[in-house]
């Protein structure tokens, strides 16, 4: 397994937008398994912080895996009896056990090595019951997509939003990029794939990526905005 320092560096690089991140998919936990399922499959928790999930308190934990994202996804599917899923799809599934609501995001490391980072968004049911309908942050341009999930971390000055869009992935990303550019942002990766882009404005950086769900055909567009240097 790669040293923890390298794994944490990969997570930091992803947050600092130095390479292409790809949201693999959100998985659901079976009742009572929670973080134990990730540890059972070889995940090591490398980071944890308080976040606001859909406007109310929750926790974000990062788990490092020595396996490639596709293998981690397949292992999860087998463990939980789920059908195979497109490893490059972006979709959100949730599950609640008797105490906690879980959302899971699997993503490759920034250095493209054979390992992956799993982000676990966790929220007590009593908090999830108070969740607000997610909205675009006030200082972001409004996009032609409906937010379905948001996570805000004040400590790292990071905001993550996933939204549902009727447009194909490349069109959704292009529309979002143009909206940000009209507000003074500039693309920093003009040669990137059509379904992915990175923009900057002063000390702020924003990654925009999208993909179509294999079942619904609709597009999940995700945006990660961060301000300042990586700690």
C-alpha cells in the first residue's frame, strides 16, 4: 500500500485541482455496516472533518484504498449484493441505517496511480430530517440544473454541489463554464475533455465535471470550489 503521506497528498492535490477528478458514483450502505464496510474492504481513514450537508451538520471522512476505483466499486457491489454499475457514471444513492444517513463518493487520486480515495458523507438521521433543499451558493452563477446535494466545509473553504441537468454532459459543462466566465472566471485547462473543466478567479478555483447516468440518461453535474492554497 502507498504510504499515508502519499495518499494524503493525492487527496490534497485533488482538492487543489491539479489533475482531473472523476466522480465515480455514490453507493448505499446496507443497514448497520457504515464505515465498517469500507474498513472491511481495506479502506484506511486518513481524514475527517465537520461539514454542512444540505444545510445541516454532518461529517466528511476520507478513506484511502490501495485498489483502483473500478475494483473498489466492484468489491462494494459484491459485498452489498448490488448490480454492477458503470465505473465512470456519476449518480447519487443513499441509505439510512437505524442512526445514520450515508452518501459515498469514490474517486481516483490526482496522480492517476492505482489507488483511490473514498469520501463518506455521514449525517445523523435527526440532522438529516432537518435538511434544507440544496441551492446554488449565493456567490455562484445560477446554472440550468437542479442541485440535489451540497457539502460545505468552512475549515478548508470548500464547497461541493451535485445537480441534475437535462443537457448532455459536455453541454452542461460548457454552459456552466460560460456562466462562470461571465462572472470573471477564466478556464485554466482549455484542452481538457468536453465533460470536464477547471476555472480560476484570484485565489478561488473551481472544478466542473459531469457524466450521464446509465439508467436515467440524465446528467449529474458536479462542481467543487475551493479558495486559497492547499494546507
